C-alpha cells in the first residue's frame, strides 16, 4: 500500500519505522491487557495492531533492496516496545500488593498508611535480627509511589517489596 505513494527510500524507511512503532506499542499494550484479563480491550488492540503490522511488513517486502526499509522495520520494533511500556506506565492500570517489613516502626508505618485511607493488614514476623512487623496493603497501581513515600517517611529503613496482582475483590480501597 505504501508502494503506491512512491516515497523516496529515506521517507519509506521513516514511514515503516512509524508504522512499526505504532504496531509494537499496541502489541505491548495488548499483552499487558491480556495479563490483566481485559478481553474487549485486547480484541481492539489486536485488530489494529495486526492491521498496522500487515501494512508495515508488506512495505518492507516491497522494498527489500532498500536496506533503510528493513532497518526502519527493526528500529521501529525495538522503539515500539519501549513506547508501549511508557504508555502503559502512564495508564497505571491494575493493582499492586505492597509488603513492608519494618523491624522498629511497624505500628507507625501501619498508622500512616491507614491515615492516608488505605487498608492494611499487619502481621508479626521474625527476621534475621529479631521481631519485625510485616505490613501488607493492596492498592491501585497509580497509588504505589504515594504509598512508598508514606512508608519511607514513617520508616526510612523499611524493606518494601511490590507485586502485581490480578483483579481484587472486596477489601478496603481508597476511593
């Protein structure tokens, strides 16, 4: 299809690059939405991603004598993955589970997190050097940075681990 435009070699390579960036950004988002179980979004992303891929791929096949075309294709692939990840980071869809281990300030950490409106479960544990508090909170992904700042203010030495979780049912979530 792009062959009909009779673009110069550099412009053709740039067009293929842009198509491939779009294709791979959509593909990256599609995979991330698959993991989160968003079927309708996955369908639409897959449809448009595959249509763009066909256009990009046939454009490269029609210009195999132009090394810039296949370089644009490969560079678009690599760049599209990164662009897709950046878009997904901005969307911040889903939930994360934070586990905080605090040997000295567990009650303060739990109080700070609760005061900010998040649900918290505190468990007593035993670490390498003695008793610890294990503070658990499941939060929206867009709230993770805020929650980490709250934890660090209450206990700068706390150990924080973060895991992605699938859809959450019930519990206390900040509106």
